[in-house]
């Protein structure tokens, strides 16, 4: 999703306004057609932090713009989270092991600085307070670095 932030101006310039609007980054349209969205970072070309991708999918507002590019294609925070978690795991054939907090799966997750997903969606900013890998605390912002056991 982060590429849409960089590509908005170029897509309009190269494809024309109508074609760029109708044929570029159609996340909501894909969901409505029952497609499964699977997001990834595309690192090292884009930022590895998934929070930026979620923010891009929800807001669709390029840095120099004051409005969303094709706002009808904005995702809800829940759709963006699903695309970044369980659907991404499904695309890798790993949804039986990762992608959701469920019995029998690896418990890899982060705790964010925001109080709610609603706040995150509105403010679209948060930092990682702690990281759990396999259900065990692996990082805390209070620590100087990562825990290694």
C-alpha cells in the first residue's frame, strides 16, 4: 500500500486521471469482489514497518496532498489489519501457523502506544511499545535493545 503514496502523481501523469483513478490501487473494489488482499512491506524498496502500510491503505493521502487519492478505495482499519495479518499469512500458506492470535499458532504480536484502533485510524500514528515472539516478550521500549534467550 505504501507505493500508492509515491505513485499517485506519476500514475495520473502517465496513465491519465480517469485511467489512474479506475485502475490503480483498487483495494476496496478488490474486497467487494471477494478477493483477498495480502499486504507486505516490499522492503527494501518501501519501509519495512507495517504501520506505514496500514496508514497508507486507510488514509490514501500522498505526502504533498491534502486529500485521499480515490477515497472510495480507502480501507477500514479492520480490512487493512486483516490484509497485513491473516490474509498475508494465507498468501504464504502459513495461516495455520501465523496471522492471528489463535490456539496452536505462534503468538507473534506487538503492543502499540495508542489506546484503540479508532485512535490509530484517526491519528494514524503509533509506536511499538513491546514485541512478543512465540508468546514471549522479545522487546520493550524500556529496554536498550532486543532480548535474546
